[in-house]
């Protein structure tokens, strides 16, 4: 009986050793996989940040281009408003001149008729 118990103990010790070895191997494999996933995650974060930086830079360039275009258009509108005001003033002067010329013409015609 003692012999059987010793044999059973040895078998159980061997089984325990094999189970412990298996667990260590699985733990090592899991640690390796975790490390791989962490590396992949880190690389994905770097890639994402690079894309984000590139998109932000493109947006800044586009925004600046739009602001430049808007400033140019505002300047154009301002110059057009000034031109309209100048033309209105010229029209008013020409209308006044035409009115005076018509009055003078009327007076000359009256003088000529007499």
C-alpha cells in the first residue's frame, strides 16, 4: 500500500509538473501575444496621429487659402463700392452740367427768337 501511495504520489507530482510547465508555456505565449498587441496598438496610434497631423495641416492650408480669398473678395467689393460712389458723383455732376447746358440753350433760343 505504501508502495502504491508512493507511485501515486510520483504520478501526481509528474502530472503537477507537466501542468505547471503547460501553464508556464501558456503564460509565456499570452505575454508574447500581449506584447505583440501592445506594439500593434502603439503603431496604430502613431499612424493615427500622423494622419491627424497631416489632415490638420491640410485644413490649415485650406483655411488660410479661404481667408486669403475672402480678404481679396472683400477688397474687391470695397473697391467696387468706391467705384460706384465715384460714378454716382460723376453722374450727378454730368446731370447738373446737362441741366445748366439745357438752361443756357433755352436762353440762347429765346434770345435768337427775339
